[in-house]
C-alpha cells in the first residue's frame, strides 16, 4: 500500500518548517533545538552533534529533557556522538536519570502484561492508549517510548469491575488525589498507583475524551476500527493508525493546549509515519471529519518548527486555518515560546486563551462554545491554570494590559 499518496515530487514533502507552511519561526536556543531534534525517530545525520557543540546551559538542557521525557534519547545521542564535550557532572546526572527511566519502563511493561492477562481472563476488552499502544506496536520497545502512566480504555459498564481487579493486583488508590466525585465527568477513573513503590500510575479510561468534548467521533467508531496487539502473553487492542494520529494531535493541541506533551506527540507521529502506517490523506480526512483539523495543523506546525518533522504539503493545504500568514507566524511563535520556555512567556491567562482560540478556530470546526478549560482539562493542569488566574487577579489591570501589549508586539516582530 502506498501511504504517501498524492506526493508527486520531492517538493511535495517538506524538509524544513519554511518549506511546509512558511510560518513557524526558527528555534534559537540550542538546548531546545537539541532536545526536539531527538523527537525524530531517525533524526538527520550529525544534526544532534552539531547542536551539541553549541550547548552552553547544561542544567537547562537536562531539565528540558527531563520535562519532555527525553532523557533516554538524549543519553543515547550523547553516547553515540561527541560525549567528551559534556561536563562530567551532567553526564553522571543524565546517566542516573536515564537508567532510572529504563528500569521504570521494564517494570511498566511487566505490570502492563500482568494486568492485561487478568483483564483477558475476566473477558474485559482493553484498548491501549498513548504510549502503551505505540510501545507495544510501532516502537517495539517500551524503553524506546518512555511514559509516566499506563492508559487503557475499557467499556464504561466494565470500568468499575476493571478497577476492582486492579486493586487486587497490587494497584492502590492515591490518597493525594481527589476521589470519584471529582472525576465524575472525567474520561478516566481516579488514577491508581503501583503499591510496590515503583512510581507507576494506571489510568482506567471509560471514554477517549472527557464528556462534552466537541469532536465528531463516537466511541463505537474507535472500538470497531481497533486492531489487535500484544504485550507478552497479554492481549489488547490499539487504535487504527489514522485515529491514533488524530487523537495524538487532539490530546496535544486541545487537551493540553500545546503547553506540554509536544515532544511525545511529535515522536509518536514520526514513528507512525516512519513505520509506513500513516496514510496522510486518510489522516487529513479523519481530522476534517472529526472537527480536529486545527488541532492537527498546529501540532504538525510545532513538529516542523521544533524538529524539522517532514509533512506532505498537501496535508498543510487541507488542514490550514483561514488566517493571514502574519497571524499564523505570530501564533506559531507564541506556541513555540510556551514549549521552549526560553523566550518571553505570555503574561496573561486570558490572552493565552484568546490566542489559543484564534489559532484553533472553534467556530469553523463546529465546536460551538465548548473549550477545554470549560470541559475537563487534566485536573492537575486545571489547578495550575486556576492558580495562575488567581495570581493575575491581584495585579494591576493597567500593568497586565501593558505587558500583554508588549508580548503581542514581540510576536508580530
């Protein structure tokens, strides 16, 4: 099967952000450039080595790699590159972090196999989501796709039964998290933690997205198109590749508002493409049908801007929002600032949401008045946003407006 349909010449596939949409800005600081170049499954030859020589802020590099779940990839790049340029104390810290993540991924794989076997025996169908699905299929290794949680989807009427089985398998309620009432409209039950002190967490989902989300797909559509997968002797299902790719973009651009999880989103989309599982035309058609074109556009925009992720030009034309180029370029700079955390930060939560809404064009997508902050953002993320709003309420309106005006001027520059 030809998965790159409609691509007729080398110019149809972008090799840089400027070729694809001509909107994303260059990423200036070498730490961000290095970490996000590693989001590519097969990064350009010597690209990491060239950037590595220009690194000056080693603690920032380590922190960024840790935040983005990229420490294993960073250590591998340094190990196979010019490792002698890395300060010894950074090399030691990176080695410790990387070995710890590798150990956790081995533990996670074992625990996932165990719980799938238990669910299989109870005849509870489980659909792996996010990293677990891709680690067991596309990557072929859990170490190659680090994750902090196990996410699995079960039918809503079996969710409580699945939780009871997990409680009997050594998973426990987390006393630091809210109980069932706080998760009443959430798409997963309160996360469970591994009682063996491994630090692993388990989220049992009863739906793909929170109740009230604006996207035009049904749970039956996801289940009916799912494909079989295995983790050891445990059996599960995974999403159809096009469904999975669009869900990755929705999770990154809508659920997390392009604030975090971008490195994993880029890496997962690249992994699907490199495995020849991603039919770009079907991806674009699915995005349009689900009302997720803008989510896909901006996730791919960050992939191009941050890691030179190559995407067919025809996909850009199908997904591109109806905005002037200067607006798209400025919004791309805003989102890159948020991910890189090296430039000027957006001074206002209200402005931040306004810029996000301008980019996502919810009216065009048919989302009505539904916004992620009105439905059910990840609870911890929502708590942080609320704290930010409370802090801003105590600031002078004049100063906040002045800072917002200055920020917009910098985006337009």
